[in-house]
């Protein structure tokens, strides 16, 4: 066991656990985007930054990757941390302004304006879909290619993958492409059971099935 301090509170943690795991266990709130407890941490979004003082220096680290160490002092909401998180969120929103997840985070974090040029991407490169496909679905049908501005998630050679089972788990976990079945009135619905409610998203995501609950309309139809 190691002993560390989070926001002035002394806590104990198992060796090998991350600051995020320890903080969440003790009820400290740290926002995350690319983290999922069932997937390997990736450290892509940097929204989970915290300030760590290890006795020699103070620095910002990604709490989903940084190990809880003996004697360190962690601040989850210092001025520097909050400022850093807001800047990161601004950049993410500028990239994907239509994401409800990002908009909700902005509202929670009190971010009122975005100073960067708005784009219209549908990926923040968080890697959740890639890890989900490989680690949970056992497929590995998609991966990152390219660097910097050119970086993106695609199937090998950009052709429909033979190992993709169209399970839709990648879309289910994606924080920006929110193709969720929200009932028959939704303009973007995608139903796991019937796929006949003319979902608009199917035009774009051809042959993809959603892992979410059925839309309800098909169930009602069957019952009649
Ligand atoms: S949640 Fe830690 S870097 Fe994204």
C-alpha cells in the first residue's frame, strides 16, 4: 500500500493503481473522456489532468495513466488544472462542435466560449473505438493511421474489413458520433432490432448495426 494526499486528504492506495482510480474510489471527481474502466488507459484526451507535487517539482500529469506513488500530493481542481482542462475542452469542441458529450462537459466545467476556429470532424482521436474493437470485441478491425493533422481511425487499406462483425460497439462507445436509438421521434435513430425506421445515419455508416436497445416501434409491430 502507498499513502498519498488528494486535495489535502490523506488516502491509501494499492501499489500499481493510478491516481484516477484512487481518486474515484475516494469520491474525488476528475473528468475523463478517453478513459473507460474496462479498457486499457490510453491517455489521449488529457482531460483528466491533475497537479502532482512529488517533493521535487510540481507538474500536470494525466491521472488515468500516472501511478499513485508514496508521498505525492495531488490537486484535482487547482487553478492550473482547471485552466488546462478548459483549454483542452475548447480544442476538442472546436474539432467536434456537435458532440453532446463535449457540450455537456463544457456546461459542467463552466466553459462559455471557444476561441478556436470551428471544424466539423466526427472524431477526437480518443481511441475508445479502437480499444473497444480489439479488447472487448476481439476483432481489431480498426486502428489509427497517420500522424498529426492526418491522424485518423480507419479499417486496413480503407476498405470494408472482413473481420468487422458490424456489431456497432465502436459507435456505442464513441463520445462524438452519438448514433443512439432515442425512440421513433429521433431524427438520428438506429435500431438494433429492425433497422427499418429509415435511420439517417445508415446512409453514412453503411451496414452498421447498433448494439443499443431496440427502438420500440418494431417491438410494438411484432406484438400487434
Ligand atoms: S481520460 Fe485520461 S487522458 Fe483521457
